[in-house]
């Protein structure tokens, strides 16, 4: 079994992996897209926030393939809520790719923003979103200074259910891996040489201590991918999807609710029609 075909978890309810020819085409399409986006903007290259996770790592590899090491600048933006191992992985990725990068401690910046409003309820999500949006501000500061564009790291699974911070991790100029379900990101990552420990690492947005993506979503990414592919993107009813992949109907309904509630994140801010 090839490396890229070893990334399907044993309990995955649906195999969404590409065939080899498709995988090669996806890689070419994404690298061409990155180069074209930079060229269309008249930019000198791209900036990318590096979290040590699979999405940013995969995007970094593809960006270097598209632009060369000199075409990508990384930002590693740790705080007390981030796992130090993830931040170490982020730096190791930058060094391995041979790209320039900065390490910026964001906690003092984020906490000053939180404190500027004065006392309030201690809303964990609101607080965590400040950290995410602080990273976006720094990405654009560097991008503006260096005449670069900001690359996003969002995938299709997270986009459809709104699992990102509005004007935070999706405050970007483009999303190179945006069409891919998480399972497909893992496959692509393995195929381009991302180490398997990173490919299979537990995803976290780094919003608070102990936070994990799947813990917040209430299901594994493989289950989420299957529901999205069969029911949200596909033609199957909620009940048929639940029966086919062996989950409760309530899980499919929960994903439906997330897709509906996050529709505002996937469109321009509304304005009245005159």
C-alpha cells in the first residue's frame, strides 16, 4: 500500500481518497492556482501562518512548490494556549522548507485587546476568537510590508460547517486547499512528503488549552466528511446517509444545522437592495 493510501482511518465510514491520476491533477491545480494568485495581485510572494498542523503544513509545501522557498514567508504565532510541540513543529516545517519566518508571541497583543473593553463575562469562544483575529492582523501586516498575499489554510469540511473564525483564520486572500475534504488533505499531505506524525496529528485551532477540532465538532473528521459528501454536497437524505455510514440521524441533523447557521460566513456581508 502506498503512503498516500495509508491515511484512511480503520473506522472511516466513507473512502473519499483520490485515485493517483486525480491526486496528481489536484496537486498541479493547486500549485498553479497559488502561482496565478500571486501573479494576478502583482505580489512578490505569499505569507502563511504556520500552526504545526496538517492544513498549514500542506499549504506551505504546495506554496514552496509553486513559488520557491523565497516566495513564501511564514509566521509562527504562539501563545500560552498553544501546545508547545505544535509550535516546535511549525518552526521545524519552516526550516525544513528553507523559508524565511518570524516567531511572534501573540498573547500580550491579544490580552491587551481583551482588556481594552474592560470587565465582562468570561466567554471562552469570544476570548479565543481574539487570538485568531490577532494572527490575521499580523499576517496582513507582514503581507503589506513585503508586498505579498496571505494564503489561507481552510479546507472544505471546515468551510461548509463554519468551523473557523469570521475575519480571523479566514481573513485571507485565497484558500489553496479549500476544495478538499479533510480526508483528502491527509492523503495529499502524505503524497507530497509531509511526515506521517503530522498527517495524523489531532487537529486543534489553538483557541484555548486542550481544545481540539473534533471535540468541538462532536464527531471525527472522517464522519463529518462522509455526511458532507453524501448529504450536504450529495443527493442522499439525512436518514439514508445515517443508515449508510452507521451514525445516528441526530449527527446528520447536527451537521445540517451547522451548515445553515454558518451560511453568513460564506458570503459577503449583506446590504439592502435599493
